[in-house]
């Protein structure tokens, strides 16, 4: 839990207009909400019949084409 909150805090400091501490306390998810997110993710992963395999993710070169209409 601490690692998640640390990442959230560090990433929130990198934006142009970071939230104030009082805004963070009211707008960020609580520990219970984060635990529920993990439970939902775990439940969705166990409900899948086939795990993600090779070739299911976007490739780096697909993001950096010089011509978007040109196939690699």
C-alpha cells in the first residue's frame, strides 16, 4: 500500500499544477478503495480463460511510425 501511495505522490508532483495536501486527502483513493481495485483486478484475471500471450500488446514501432498510413 505504501508503494502505491508513494508512486501516486511522486507522479502527482511532476504535473504542472500539483494538488495541495488537503486536496490530496479528499480526492485520492482510500486504502479500502485501493484494496477493492486489486480484488476486482484479481477477480477479472481469474475469470479470463486465456492469459495474455505474446503478440497481444502494442509494439514500440507501432507508436513511432514516420507515416501513420504506412504499414511496417
